[in-house]
């Protein structure tokens, strides 16, 4: 066969394979649509409430929050609130179980995203509402619920007398084929694997105390250079795709500190997760991705892809680091992720009146 014909055949095969792959990706991206009916916030109709406040005593503002809660509950003529402190060993799991045993009508959570996640995981599917008093660094779920993270008094007011609505939760199951370790975690905002988990794992805790969420940026710069990892990604019941990635993220909602909406189409109660595949391999790729996120333009950038899925499975040959809502969860070779629709009842501001 003449060389020219052979080249044409090879190019045609490559083009056909690329087209098939592109069409497959488009089909995956459009497979899941959002729930037609969102859960509208509704007013609380309770004359009396048993209030439980689970809080991290090391956080600035915890004492002020306790005082405000005690005064508000006393003024309302309700039973004395129950105060439960988290510990370094337990960020809130057993405290949330104690709140359920105490027949709490509402569980207030004072702390960062780790404390919020621990309590939310325990309150899933119980119909006992959770209210956030944001005292942490990122306060990601609070931001995505339109709470003013700098207004403790306003958050207490919403927690006790505001509206409430249901939101989704994510579930991530991890298996490490090398060590045999396995675990299961709920998440409320964003979980992921790859570079984002490396950054969370490598963030300087002392720097975080001084500059807050900006400490993640410092760690991120140190991890920009690196190799992409080969992974297998299967969305819902579709065939697995082989991809080379830096990170894969699973977003229940997408708003981050600094006014950044990393996943602008993510909705917290739509019954699906927004999957973000990040695959830059050069400084130019990172710049292109940053431009899309910051400028929010609609043009497609090949180094970042968005999908919707109710469940997915990611497999790797070698273990990769994972994280949930900013906290490291260890290495895994198999990551199974799913959404739990309307799993958690939360207190929020009245519609049209964010605090």
C-alpha cells in the first residue's frame, strides 16, 4: 500500500475514533437532567423547640454563639439548650447521636466544614433539621446556603426562627487495592481525588490559622507541576472511559471562598452530582482553566470537562489521594460516588431575604 494511502487511512481511523469518543462524552454529559421540583424553604411551625448546640470549642466565636443561643432560647420560653463540645478525636459523630437521643427539635452546629459534615452525616434521613453557625475557615456549606459567615447573631436567628429546606448529600466509598483498607464517607459540598486531595493533605496548618483559606492557594502553587494520572471513569451505567487527569471532583454545590463559583451549574437539591474532570498538563492549560473559572465564560476549554451523574466509579492502578469537603480521606484505587437526594433538612433564611 502506498505511503500516502496508508497515512490517509490512519488519519481517518484516528478521526473516527475521536468522533466516537466525543459523541460518547456528549451523551454522558446530557444523560442526567436536574430534578424538576426543587425543595422550597418553608417556615417553621413549632411553639417550642429542644435545641442542641454541637460546637468546636477551639473556634473563635464559639463562646459568643453559646451566649446568644442561651439568651434567645430563654427569651422564647423554651427548654434549656443542650451544649455538646466536639473533640480532636470526634468532630461531631457521637455528639449528633446524643442529640438524637435527647429528642432534639433542631441541632445547631458551630465549627468548620469538618464539624458540619460529621453532624450532617449522622442526621441524614432523620428529618431532624441541622442549622449552621459558621465558625470555620472555609464555611463552604454555609456559603452555599447563602448564610453570612461573618454574622454569628444572624446565623443564630436563622437557626432558631428561620425557614428550612431539604438538600442532597454525597456518599463516597473508598477501597485501597494495595492495603485492603476500605471506608465510607458522606460529603455536603465537594469531594475529589488527585491533585486537589494532595493540596488538602499538604496545606500548612499554621499558615491556615493566620491566613485562612488562602493557605490552600500556597499549597496549590507547589502542586501545579506534576504528572497526570491514568484513571477509568464510569458515569452511571455507561461504559468506563480511560482518561489522564490531575483531579476528578464530585460537587454537590460549587461556591468557594473569595466569591469563586467553581461549578456554576451545581444545584444543592437537584438529585445529581456535578462531576468535574481536570486534566491540564502545562502552565498554559492551568491558565486556560483558571480563566474559565474566574471569568465564567461559556467557551469549552479542553482541560476541564463537566458532567452530571447520580453515581460513578473511578478505578486506578496505583492509589491516589482523596478528600471530602477539604479534609483528606487517604489513598484509594477504587472510588464509588453516589448522591442521596434530599437527605438532610437544614435551616435557611427566608426566601428573598438572605442574611
